[in-house]
């Protein structure tokens, strides 16, 4: 840690800061701190603690569900004041300790980090493709990641697992692995640029002494997905998808990604990236298989790339004039016009990553969409198409 302290800005007082934070941690989480001290002193094997950001999101819930089913783990989640009551209730029902703290305030997070914390799992991310959200997205994805890494450094937590995105490897190759060059923070797609900049923040923290690893999932699907690729299935099932984007990619089951996140707490190599892909499919194939599971024919019309981009540009203009959210943005069109396969050999070897087949991922996603009332169940008279 001495080397890390030496690299801090000259006008900062790292020694004093560390003392203040240590004192605040004993005051703000007194019962947790006392328990952890007793645990360490007793010699009894007690649960390890994971601090999770983004615990109420799709991947976060899969990670929390896994951890809380394992008696070897205790879980604390940093949440925002605006975290919905439903998400709070879901987490509390699983015994998760909830702490409100701004994601961009390293000192607030450090002061409230329980003393027995073993690992930070940083899953929080803003996945918007709307250009109006870029300032907010940069705060969450870049400033938030930098603050989390700083909190890990200040508290001397053993490891940081940062979940990034496979999109930081760009869309210009047919297949990517961890040896491929990454895009920069000047990428035209706002989300991709923010995730690239977030990785730079993690690498900076590693240079200052943080033990961190980075996971890069592909197109994630699974239960609790309200905002991402499940939205394509929802639109198609409701008959509101006029045409299918022409791209595709490697589809990763969120549950398998969650297993990799937890495995990375111990098994990943410091400073390494781990790509988490899965079965490859076009979006047309994805929608066709979703229709098979639902027992009804969904649209199979594919939009040419130029047409999709033109529509996105037009809807963007309408959005600026009306204030309404567009159904597709230019950034979303850029992402969905490409198909990049992912080589997950490193994750399979080091983390035991086991991507499930596409139909399994789709069934889990569709079952949850039906349960959540997002789409109608298959007709009992017809049943799923095999």
C-alpha cells in the first residue's frame, strides 16, 4: 500500500484520510464492525462478505441469488436513494444488508464498507443508448467505477471484480478474444465509450495497488431483464417490432455470468480481462426461436442496416422535438447492425465458465417475462412450437 499512497495527488492527505475512514467505518457500521472483529478473533470459520453495486439489476439479482444461497457468503449492497421499493424488498427478503451511498462518492462508500468485506463486486452500469443520457451515463459508468476503485484502495479490501462489456473490443471484427485491441473513450457509441473509460479507471487503480479483474459479458439474457435484449423479445411478442435488426452476437446467460463473477473473486488473474460469450445467433434467429417457445409466429422481417440507421436518425429528431423516448436510437442501431462472436476460452479455463445453450437462456428469459406480465403466455390450445 505504501507505493499506492505515494502515487496520490500531492494535495491529498492519504494517511489522515485513511485514519478518518477507519474511524467512520467503526462508527457508521458499528454492529457489523463489532461482529467482524469478534469473528476474526474467535478463529471460527465465518462467512466472507461481498459488497455488491447494482444489486437490483438483472445481473446483480443473479449474483445476489447465488451468494445468498451459499452459507459461505454474507452480502452487503450499496444502493441509491432512488432505488425502487420493489428492488429493496427483494434484496431484504434475501438477507442482504442495504446501505445507501452515492456511487460516485468514494469516501462515503469507504466509510460505510463493513470491516469484514472480502471483495467488491461492481456490477452497476447505465446501459442507455439515448444521447440525452450521456452525462448521467458517464457519471455512473466512469465516475462511479473510479469511485468504487478508490473505495477499495482506501479500505484495503482484498479484490475488486469489475463487470464491463464485450463491446469495448469494438464491432469491426468477426470474432474477438482478450488479445484484441480495445476501443477508446472517444468511441461514437456513448455506452461503449463510457465502458472503455471505466476500464481505464480500473487499470489506473491496479497501477496504484488495487487487486482488480475485469469481466466482459456479451449480449446477456435471463430473468429480471427489463431494459436490454429481452426488450427485443418483448416488442416482438407484443407485435410491436416492425423489423428485426440485421446483426446478432454471442448470447450469455445471466446466471452463468453470475457464476463467473463469483468465481473471479478468487480464481481470476489480477489485471486480466475475461470475455464471457455464449451461443452465437443472429437477432432473426433469436426472435424465431422465441416464437417457437411461445407457440406463435413472430415477425421475421429484417431491416437493412442503412434503413435501420435512417429510421433511428429520424426518430432521434422526433425525440428532440417532442421529448418522447425513441424506440431505437442511432447508438442502438450501430450496435445491432453488427455480429461479433466471442472467444470465452480464458474464462472457461480459469473461471469454469459454462455458457448454456441458447434455448435454455431464452426459456428462462421468456418464463420471467410471462411471470412479470411483460408478455402473454403461450396458448394452451397450441402450446410451444417444437
